[in-house]
C-alpha cells in the first residue's frame, strides 16, 4: 500500500478513536451529571442504602452482642431498603452528629427520635408523615407522691445532658434541670434522691418501668408535649424523598408501623 494511503488510514483510525473517546466522555459526564441531580440513581448504582441510627437507645435501636442493630428503628430502616429495592447498611450516629452525617452524604437518611430538623435547616428535609410519635414524662421512685406537673416547679429534675427537648420542657415549667452524661447516672441520682424525678421520652420510661423487677420506679403523670418522630433526607434528594413519603403513608394505612413498634 502506498505511503499516502497508509497515512490516510491511520489518520482515519485516529479520528474514529478520538470520536469514540469524546462520545464516551460525554456519556460519562452525562451519567455523572444525572446521578448528581438524582441521588436515588446514585444509591442504586452504589447498591445499598446508608441509614443513620442510634446505637444505644433501647428498646428502639441498639447493637446486640453479635454487633447487629436490633429494635424498632432498624426495622424501619430495613423497610426503607425494601422500598428502594436494596439492602441497607447502618451507620451508628447520635443527636450530636446525625445532622452532620446527613449534610456530608455519609448517610442517605436519618431516622430521628424527635420532630426532625428545623425546616430546610442546612439543606435537610423532614418527611411527612412522621413514622411514630411520643410525649415526654417523668419517672419517680415508687414511694414518691406526685399528682400533677405543677408540683415539679422549683424542684430538681434529672435528665440526660444531650436531651435538649427534655431540658427545654423542664425549664419552661420553672423546674431545675440537672443534666447527666447518660441515663444510668441520672437514675442513680434519682435513687439517691438528688432529684425528684427523671424526665425522658414516655416510651423510654415505660420500658424502664417494665424491666424493673424490683419495682423501684413508677410513672405517675400523663405524658405531655407529644411530637412526631421523623425520617430526614437532604432537600435535593427529591426522588428518594418522594418514594419514602409514599411508603410512609402506606405503612400507616397497613398498620406496619404499629406492628413493629410493639
């Protein structure tokens, strides 16, 4: 083959290769852009959903001796995976870092034991309806006489330092909130009568009474300040959010949430 013809062939093949590379690059860029604009597509390409859960909040969410998440909230998380059609991976988090994990994309969704983040705070969105609801109550020693919330005014009331909702409620009723690092130390203070009552979510307290074989504690007031518990996602995750919102409505209608909360 003459040299000119060989050069022409090589130029042609180079142009074909360049065109293929450009086309591949455009396809890659379009795919990346699509996934960036559609986080649900990113989740599906990844192959699993990342859910933020509390690691030490029995009976709602905790890690057992086999290092598995168990409880109501992990059940809800697994149902989220089923809604997407993918397995889930749990990320241990707490009130202090759940917001940051969600903002930075460490997790795709946060299962929150409270009424969620402020509307559109930090680009986060609370899904409606809530997946659960509960109020606040106080636990006392069985021998303590307590008939009304008003009797706690000016009295010391124990709580966990990170429970901002409990602290706000107690201070609004003019009681003295005494914060402790965890529930165990708060209950020890209650047993030593360093406070008149221990405040927390009504379901946490009911579980404490139920597991107390020595009958040391009692719930003597009606719960107050009921709020929904929320699932939160990022505001840009509209496809993911819409999917979960539809599934939340279905869960309420079918009784799924009530069945798993028991």
